C-alpha cells in the first residue's frame, strides 16, 4: 500500500521476502530508472481519480540489486470520497536465461 504522497506504508510478508522491508520509502526507490517516469504517471492517474485500475509491466530493483521483471496491478484507495493511496499487487515473471555468447567471441569479449 502506498499513501497519496508515494510513500510505501504496508507490504505483505510475501512481498517483503522479495523486495525487503521498504516501508517508509518512496515507491520509486524500488523501480528501475528506465521505468520511474511511467510508474509516476500511472500512480498520478490513480491519485487524481482519472483511472480505476492500471496493469503495467515494471522492473523492480530491491536492495540486493537484482532486477525483477513483474506485472503490477493497482487501484486507488478511497476514503470519504477522496483518494488516500494506492494498493497494488505484483506478479513476478520468471527470469529469462542469459543470451548465449556468440561462438566467434572469446570469453574476454563476452564480458
């Protein structure tokens, strides 16, 4: 759960095992740099009430530095007729295997 200012306020135990205890941090601190702008735009659309749900692929980068491909489905949280935050659910994608090196390259060239 993310509050209206973009601060992560609640993370369930399963998500905590994946991204760590990120409560109190800005949600974009978990998003890969190339996805931050889109993530902010989707968040803002829900906060201002323009959309009821968004589904989007996103790459997360938790504290361990591993890139995690996932799909985020999120909805605005409303109290008293006002959007007070966003609730989201992550679906993790299986990591894709690394591409094989070209047979003409030496081991040093593939690095």
